[in-house]
């Protein structure tokens, strides 16, 4: 019952905020605390770094090429901090206006420029966010600062390409992936990482060593190929790259490989010879994908490179490496907008498994560091219609919360995700152990089975059950429970009413409730035997009406 109580209250505070934002200070304060705690709990649960009291971004590591020194980089930390100051300026604001977003927008602009996002991209971004933030599509129940987070988040996702851009596979014959890029960006490493990733998808791969200028590159690829368990085709350093690629493709066809990945030579900077060579290789094998590997740490320069490679040889996308060492984020944010080509993968470490598809939405959430709050509020709104929330609040305040409402709440919990995930979101409930959660889930099912056999009238007016032993006996018999268990359920509903009223009163009035204290007292209430002096002393006048009802019920 505790979780249901807390959930009902959080929904109700949403309703208060929606109906009269100016009066909802206590309710929104409570929701704000709720949201902040939610974010923390979820991030802590997901991130091993946070579990040990670190920022979730502090766990990223980069090992320098030469020294083997471990450098910690806070991924996009700078940008996240910059954006935070924008949200903070909107605290206490009721609605977003052209005037009150001016300063936060300046902060966002500054944060993006400091993140090394190119100026035209920043301009377009700011324009679009400002327009949408002040526009009509207000998200009901979400505070203005959270609303701006949502608009910025959506725009960031769009900026980075919207959807994840999957690898394209050839319809027949081997899929050919040609990798290009400047020296030292991580091409050879990406060859092996990509093969490892594709192997996990069940594809057989072959690597082709077409970097003939750096002899060590062939050895490096051979070693990596062994490590990943994929064959490497090479002809030494004498043959022409286009010929090696062609022969490699023949070999792949004989071996029935699903995918071949061609490693090409890099240069220190873009030059004609490199471009011509790439064009020849491309002509020789007609690749399914031509991916440019760029180093995230070069910021907007990486985006410029994607653009010029695309103009020169025609590419299908980019792979952004060394994201683990990038504290700014300019490359991730600029590539698609500047070049029109999507980022398909990101490398975030030196290990073979440190390559993953680029998900614009996940990246936006990382940048904002607030995704969990928004997704929870959205989810809550999705399942809790405004009218239901208003209705529930009215019922709580007039002590009419009944078994139908109780069922609705438990069904809502089911819709919102697992009980265990939800319980972690409720302030004061975070200390609940997994065993207690399992127990609570079992209890809810247990209670539901009794409610399901009640008549509609009994569900509507629990007093009927409190007043009639016959009714309780019937419910016990039909649900296969004992009469005592039914009595306990009815008593619990009255306790829940009292508790909710107390919390709602606090939310609407002067102070926001201390969830820890309330949860504690709720537990104490359950532990103390019904009708004892301790129980009456503890709850006194506040619950007089409920106690009267319960006393009447016990006497029967
Ligand atoms: N931290 C980190 N290091 C990476 C990543 N990808 C590659 N590296 C490192 O970057 C260095 C260069 O990688 P290579 O794969 O040799 O680069 P390359 O582009 O093939 O270099 P050339 O053959 O000289 O053109 C190596 O030390 C890699 O371990 C990454 O995502 N994160």
C-alpha cells in the first residue's frame, strides 16, 4: 500500500501543478524533489560510477597512445554544466516567454560554442529552440525549466540525425565496408572493433589490409584480427591498395564471408594522393558503406572533414572515435548538421568492445544529464489522464479513496513499468531492499485477488465491508482468503485514506511532506496492532474520522 500511496500523491501533485501553477508551489516543490531524487536514483542504479559517489561521466577512461597513462575525461561534462545554468535561471518561472528565456538561451549558446559546435549550427539551433519553447505545445504537468530541457533535448536529437543510422548490408554477396580517415584517428582499431560487433550480430567477417604505407599497420591489423578471431587478407606493401581490395573481395566470396572491412592508409592531412587512392579503391570494389573515421577530440574540425571527404569521394557516414576523451562534444553535435552525413558508430575506449551504434537520443540524454526525469514525467502523463488525476485528488481530499481507486493505482503502476523500478523513484522508498520489493509485489497481487471478488458497490463504499461481517466472510470465501485477511485489507484502506489526506494537506498547504517520516510512520502504523493505545496516541485527531469508522468496523 505504501508505494500506491506515494504514487497516488505524486500523480496528484502533477494535477495541482497543471490546474493552478501559481498556487502549486508546495506541490511542485514536492514534485521537484521527487524528480531530482528520481534522476539520482535512476542514474545511481544504472551507473557504477555514481554508485560509488562519482559523476556518471567520470568513469570514462582514455589511455594515451604512448605513455599508457590513464587520463580521466568527463564526457561532455563542460556542456552539461553550461546547460545546467540555463535551467537554473528558470526556477520559479510559471510559463516560458520570449523575455524570460532570453538569458537561458544566451547560456545555451555560450555552452554550445564552448563545446566547439560550429557557429552556424549554434545559430540555427538557438533559433529553433527559442521558437519551440515559446510556442504552443506546452507539456502539461511539466515545469517550465523541464519544458525547456525537453525542447532542447528534442532539438539535440534532431541535430544529431534523429534516428539511429544503421549499417546497410548488401542484398547479395558480401557487404563491403571501406574505412577512410586521417592518420592516427583509430581506423585500424575500428576495423577490429567493427568485426567484433558484426560477429556478435552473427555475421562472418574478413579484414583487408590496404594500408600499404605504414608497414606496422598490416601487422597491427593481423594481430587485431587474431584477437577478434577473423581472417585478415594482406599482400604486403608492394601491391596497389585498389588491387588488394579487389583480390580481398574475391577471397571473401570464396570463403563466403558476409562482410569485408577494408582498412586504408591515412595521411597527416587531406591531400590529393590520398583522395585519388580512395577513389580507386572505391571504384574497384563498389563498397556498400564508405565510412570516414574521425577523432571526436578535434571538435568541429571533424565535422568539416566529413564534409570534405563526402564532397571528394562520396561517403555514407562517419565513425566518431575517442569519444571517451572528449569533454566538449562539438564533433558529435556538428557532424550531421554540417555534412549531411550521419554518425553511424562511436568509439569510446581502446578495447575491442568499445564501439557502439550512435544513438542520438541517448547522446542527448547524456549531454543533458536529465533524461530520466523527463521520461518519467512523460510516462506519468501518458498513463495518468488529467481528469483522472483531478478526480483522484478530490477523492483523497474528501477521504473517498476507495477500492476502485486502489485498483486503478496498481494498474497504473503496472503500466509505468516494473514495481521495482518505480519504487526506486519514490523519495523515501530508496532504502527498500529487493526482497522487500518482491514482498510488496506479492502483497499487491494478494490484495487484488480480494478486491476482484468484491461487488461494485463494496469497492465504491468500503464502509459496507467495514460494517458487515457477512460481506467480509463472503469476500474471504470467494477469494480463498481468511476472514482476518479481508478485515486487514479493509482496515488498510482506511489507514491509506488518512495517510493520503495528511500528505495532500501538506502538499497543498504550508510545507512539503517529509516522505521518509511518512513512510516510517506508515510502517510503524502497520506494525502496531489495530486499536491499541499506541496507535491512537500517534495519530490523534487527524485521523478521527477514519478511526471512528474503523472502530465501528471492529466492534461488528
Ligand atoms: N581512448 C580511445 N583510444 C582510441 C580509440 N580508438 C582508437 N584509439 C587509439 O588511438 C590510437 C590510434 O589508433 P589506430 O587504429 O592505430 O589509428 P589509425 O587511424 O589506424 O592510424 P594510422 O594507421 O596511422 O592511420 C591507438 O592507440 C588506439 O588504441 C577510442 O575510441 N578511444
